[in-house]
């Protein structure tokens, strides 16, 4: 699954650790999502959407 997480995080000058703390997950989880090695659970995807005030489908997209 493609995602814009790294881009959105960088716009706010947050480190992976900063974002992880805000979402209540590990920095390794953020890294795995950003490198597309892990797809977040629906609850985590929704938390990410709320945090960035973006619809989930704007942050995450299925690969064609």
C-alpha cells in the first residue's frame, strides 16, 4: 500500500519518534509504514488521518 506518511510528517518537521509518540506506537512501526513494509490496522490508519486532518484515502492508496 502506497502512503504519504513520510511527506506529511516532514511538512510538520516531526521525527519518526515524534509521530510515534503522538500515535502511541513505536518508532519502528512508523518506519515500517513509511517504507511500505507494514500496512497499519484500520484503527491506526484512522488515528493517522485524524492527526493529519486528512481523509485516510488521501494518506493511503492501494497500488494499481
